[in-house]
């Protein structure tokens, strides 16, 4: 208007653009202070296309490049971006973790066994077992998920345990002066049953997970169970030929393997001392450890379950930080809930009902563009009336500048009042925009010239002829737009722009999408529960990651409990088959139960929450944790009464070593930047430590009491009186 | 048959007594809010997503006339809304804008909206003046300890035909002094707000909560109303305040 009135030639396109801006507004979504903008990207792949998620990096790079050229900065967020970040960070973490764990374990074994060939004797079957497990996984499941990938790292720590038990026993018998072959046979005889029972109980506990409803946990059960069996088989089959190879080489080199072995005193001072201590102080050990256990049991009820999926991701991820920025600046969350409907007639009602919910910021659906029949019928007379008025508009009249100035003043007053209401209602974005329009600052004080001041000035400064000339120029363009908008023809799907149909109608045209934008970040606090339960009162057809996260947590909880019970039952029968003595089996479960309850207690004390990744600790602990007590039982049954010190000294060393290697395997998750992996590492290390203390210290002390003091029989059924031993 | 009849009668009697008991408790707790000619000076602080917004200083006048509640609320701070006033008579609501000096009548549905951008709705703020006992069906759900205080736990459901915005509320009333301690408010199947009452001080024959907090769980925000001054049967409350003409005269 100013350009035209000042005598400049205004192009029709400029006028049309100005009118479009007036009618349809700005097409960008801007933040409260207009310093940030929001764009929605729709990739041509989905979250489920795991291996295409890396393509998001290309989008990130391109967005950053475009922003840089325009002097801006850009960042991406949303569940797919978080998913990609999760994949990249976990892959980075896992590769490094696996290498560190492998090197540490091999170094430890060389140091303890003082045998340079350990990397070959234990490392080769270890790798072979992992390859078998991965190969079988490929055949059976065809893929690794984040949990099974993590487990492959843990398998390094678990698989090496079988080798340690064999090597420790072999070296012990060589140390006692046996020749190569008898020492090997005796090592297999004395530790073989423990290894097989241990492997079977661990595998059984894992296989119990395969009955889980959660695909991820079920796959873990199968992969982990197969992994244990593969490792046990590889170790039992490969170690004798490898030891034999080493033995032959030493003989060829003229070295005496027996003398070499004699240098190694595997019955270390630590476990030897521990054995003596347990034998002498068994009463105090029971009292103190039981007291600690009971104390920790009292805390178990306080252990919490992490229900914020984002707390499981790496800290400082831009994609996660931007989610808070979205809520802060745009009042909306990055993740939406979705509803899919078959009947387009239901869309409008459902959109309205969902939009009324307190936890919902906005709802998008095709009804924004496509009114249903009743809405159309309701609006038709109004549109027809409007159309009539347009058709009967009198010819262009002269501009009444005074009348216009008065109307503009009224409009300005209305907008100032709206600004007051927006200010009072904390509608910051609206308040900011209205202040800009009316030239007020945040305190409501006039600080600059408003658009209305300029309009009033313009209208009062130019003669009527010039104003009339502008009106004549603008009138037909405006009328054309108004006539288009007053079209009474029913709107059908094929009239809609591609942007609308692509967003809200399925490709085959059979279903309609409603997108529900939450008011808050759904990953913080209890908001997700409020949103989900409110949406559930309107429709039971909601879907999306927000709902799936809770379902996953619920399933992990149910699955964790179910798998644990199943694992306990299977392990119980396996132990009964192995020991054939109910009392001994029940006693063997005591350290396991104490380990579990103490773990919960420690987690509660240190505010470590269970999540759907670290919940795998429970079945893992049942499977692995019971092994230590099983090995102690086997050795104690063979050594006999009064020799618990020797049992701990011999078996305890192997159990200590296996515990340390397992702790290294799981501990390698701790440096991971992914919080779920780190917490799994921490929880498993604590669990393994507890299992060691209760199995190698408390359990032998209990055996002394029940067998040697109370006279219970722990021998297998049908093998005669315990008194003879 | 006789036994069944006796059991049914006893059970019905028990239900009636327990309902009576819940009504008695809420009735006693309501008494402090059923005062007339109330003058109140208070601040309203809104904390949204951890960020404190400008504190509002308000002056309110309340008067009951038959079944109708009348109230006038005047904003003294912040500067942007100083002089803005709300007049409520029964279901009608008017607002006077200080910036333009004009008066607007609000839609009656505005009463369900947030009061002054806070987490309190106009309805929440006016609820106490009528008392909960009159508006809700009540049942005593049991007893519960709240911050070391033994409380009655009472379920409140809107009476049929009521236009209440909440589908239910759970009130915690102190057993020792029959004061409201907490009210949990439910809407569309979810616990969306929690109102807590604190800093009870003597007022008339009872105790009045000088600090009321409404926390919105769906919006990650809370609002505090801190009473600075309170008078019952106050001479400051005058009939002429409750008219449009007074609203027009405010400067």
C-alpha cells in the first residue's frame, strides 16, 4: 500500500503475495521469540528399517550445511534420530568393549597360569565358541539386536570360565606330580561334571528367556543359551588337543612340562587363606553374611524400574537435548501418538475428542482439510450466505478514511486486550506476536510504532483519489480469493493437495492417520502415563513409540518374572538330577536367593533402577550365579568332610578367576556412553561379586554346619550313608 | 431368608452410615470456606517447566447473596495487567482491561479455563465458596497418613447432571482438625492435578490455608496462591463492588 501510494509501480504478484500472507499467515512454525524455526522431515524409510537409519546422518549433514550457508545452525530430533544415535553409540561402545574385555581376560590368565600358550589354549576355543554362537544365531534368528550384541561381549567372560576350570584342575594334578595324560583325565573327571552341570543350568536359565513375549528378550534367551552350549562344547573338545600340542612341543624342545607345571602354584595364598578362614570362622561368617543379606532384603521393595526410555540413552546426545528444546520453545514434544482409522467419517469426531484432552497439545488429521458430511451440511448455509454477499457487493466505493481509521483503532484495542489475556494466560508466543503488532513491550508500554500507527498515518496523509486507486487495484484480487474460499462444492479427497493426502491417508487409500502431539516431553516424569490413560479414554487404537515404550517395560517386567521363575524351576530339576539330594539342592539355592535379594537391596540403596536392558541380570544371575555353588558342591562331595579349606583353596581359585573374568566381560559395558549398557555392566558386576561371596564364603560355611555339625546327609540318593565319607 | 434380609439391611445401614460419615467430614472441612464478605490480598506465583513467571498481586472481594456467589478480583501487579479486574456473578464473568479501559463479558465456559494463566481454573477457585459437600457425592475410602498426619481419604464424584470439569477427586482431610490437606483431581481417566493446602492459620472460628498449591501433572507446572491478608465479614467488601458500573469506574 505504502509503495503504491508513494507512486511506485506495484506488481500484481507482490500484491497477491501480500494478500496470501494476510489470508493464510506465515507458513513456518517459529519459537516463542521467533529465533528458532521448526521443519518436519518425513524419510522414505521407517524405524523398523534398522540398517537404513544411518541414512539419517546424511540428512543431518545436509541440514547442517544448508543452515551454515544461511548463517544458521540446525539439529535433528525425533525417535528415528534417537534410534540412529543409539545404534551408532552402542556399536562404538561394543566394539571397544569386546576388545578390552578379551585382552584383559587373556592377560589375567597368562599372569595367573604363567603359561604363554593360554591365548592359544583358551583363546582359540573361546573364539571358536563365539563364532559357532554367531553362526547359529545367523541360522536360527538371522540378526543381532542391541541386547544380543551386548551378550556376545559377555560371552567372552562366560565362555572362558569353562577353560579356567579345566586348566586349573589340570595344572593342580600336574602340580601334584601326575603325568600329562592321567592329569588331563583326572581334571576332566573331577571338574567335568561341575562344568557340564554349570553350563546346563546357565543355558537352561537363558533358554527360559526364550518363552518371553518380548522379542528382544526371547532372542537373547536363544542366543545366550546356544552361546553357553557352544562355548562349553568348544572348550571341552579343544582344550585337550591344544594342551597335548603344547606338551609335545615342550618335549620336542627338551623341556620338562611337569617341572614347568610344578612352578605354578595355583592354590593361591588368597583362596588358601580364605579356605582356612571359612573352616575356622564358619559361625561368624554365617551370622555376618546373613545379617548383611537380611539388611539388604529390607531395601528390596525400594528398587525402582526406569520408565524413561531417554534415560537409557547416551548423555549429551543432541537429538535428546533438542526434545526438551521443542517443549520449551514450541510447546510440543518430538514424539507423537498415532491412531489409524478405516472410516474417514470417524476422523473428525475423534480429532475433536482428543484435542480436548489436557495432556494433548494438538491433533492433526485429514479432518483439517476434509470436513465430514454433517460438518459440510452445517457450514453450507453460512458459506452460501457469504457467497451471496460477495456476489451482491456494490461496485467499488470511495474510501472513507475516517471510518477506516476508527475501525483500525478498534482492532488495535482488541489486539491489546487479547495481548493482556495472552500475557495473563502465559501464552508467551501469542503475547510476543501481539506485542510486536501493537508496538508494546512486555509490560504493556508503547515502545515503538505499530503497524496500526503506520496505517493510520498513511490513511490520513494521502488524498482520497490515491486511496481509491489502491482499492481498485486490490479489490479484484481480494474478491477472487474470497470467491475461491466461498466455494460450496463438497471437498473430496482427490481435491486435496498432495501434502495433506500423503500425511494423513495411506498409499492405498484404505486408512486414515491421526497424529496426537503431546503437551510435554513424554519421556519425563509421569506425563506419559497421563497421556496414555487420557488417550485410552477416547480410543483404544493408539500406537507409536510412546505407547510401545510402556508396553516394552511392562513386558520386560512380566517376562523378567516369568523367565526367572521358569529358570529357577529348570535349574532346580537340573540340580536335582545332578546331585540327587533335595537338601543339597535347596542349600545350593540359598546363595543364589541371597545374591538376588542383596542385589535388589544395593540397587535400591544406590538408586540404580532396573530397565528393560539390565533386567536380563536376573536370569543371568540365576544361571551363572548358581554355578559357583555347584562347583563347590562337587568338590566338597569328592573331598569329603573336614576338607572345606582344600575345597575353597582348589575350586575357590577357579571360581574366583571365573568370577573376575565374568566381571571383566560384563564390566566392559561400564565405560559405554549408553546409560543402559553402563547400568547393565554395573548391575552385573555387583551381581557376580555377590554370587562369589555367598557361594564361596557363605555356602561352604553352611555346608560345614549342616553336614559336619548337624549331621545332614548331602550324598546322592542310593550311595549309602553320609557317615562313611 | 431372614438372615439374608438382616445382612442386606445391616449392609445398607453400614453404607448409609459410611456415606453420612464422609458427608460429615467434608461438611466440617468446608466450613472455613463458607464464610461471607471475604476480603483477601494474595500473590499468585506460576512456575512453568521450572521457570518462575512474573508474580501476580491480587485483591479479591467475595460476597454471597442467596445461592449466588459474587466476586471481584483486581490485579495490582505486574505492571502489564495492573488495574485489570474480573467480576463474577453466579455463572457470569466480566473482565475489565486496564490497557484499554473496556469491559468484556466472557463466555460462561471460560469458568472452566485457567484463572490468570495459573493451574487453578476459575471453577477450582470458586469451588471452596460453595463447599464440596454440596456439589459432590462422597464416600469414605479409608484413612491414610500424609506427611505424618492421619487423614481421611474421601472419594468425590460429581452429582449426576453436574457440569463439573473433573470426573472425580480424592480429598485428604486431617482427622485432627478437619482441614483439607490435599485433593487429587482426575480428568479423562488420569490424575491430572493435585491441590495442596498448607500454612493453616486461625481465621474466625477455624483454620484457613494461607498457602494453596495447584500442581498440573499434564503441563509440568504449578501455581501458588499465598494469602497475605484475609478478613471475614470484612467492612471492605461493599455491595457496589459487584456491578458492571463499578467495573467501569475502576481507574
